[in-house]
C-alpha cells in the first residue's frame, strides 16, 4: 500500500485536531473545511470506500457520524449539519471518510459546490476542536 495521509493521522504520525477516537474510528477537523468545524470521520482500518468497510464496522462507524451530527449544532451554534460520503469520485483521499459539516441557514452552500474556508490560526482550530470534544462529552 502506498502512503495514506489518513492512516498517518490514525497512527499518530501526522498531527491532526482530533475530536473523537475509539477502537474503530478517528474523527478530526478537516484542514480545508467547507465551514469551520467540518469534521472527517475515518475508520482506523484502511478501506478505500464504504463498499469496502466490513459489515461489522458499519454500525460503529455511523454511530460516531451520528453523534457528531448531533454534537456540532450545539458545539458551534449551528442550525444543523450536512453529512456526506464520497465513493471514488470526488474522494480526495482514497480512505473512507464521512464529512460532518456544520450548517447555518443561508450559509451559501448550494448543491454539491463546496467552497472552502480557512481557520484564522492554530488557536481558532484548537478552540473549535475543544468545543466539539466538550459537546461530545455532554451527549
């Protein structure tokens, strides 16, 4: 297997702002978010697409996606979330990942055009990650 940037994050070889981690998944802030607080949920096991995910991992994987979809609105004062999984097409990293994106009414996101924003600095990135972790602890 060639190098996988998400496997490097899972292994701790590459730094990431991790908001959740367990035996099955790791969830971390996207470095090029659609909106601030955009989280990627990846299985620890390297699989490229949802089709490749072993059946026994589907429920644990999506339960974390569901928890994050519940936590983001409270953590980030958002109205809801957008959840998406790309399979091959538009999949920038060939490692299964679910996007959990905070949404606000009239935020400008239309269809599948995903503009990207930047965090002001590492302090803002960590503050958002901490808010999400804190809300997950409450939920």
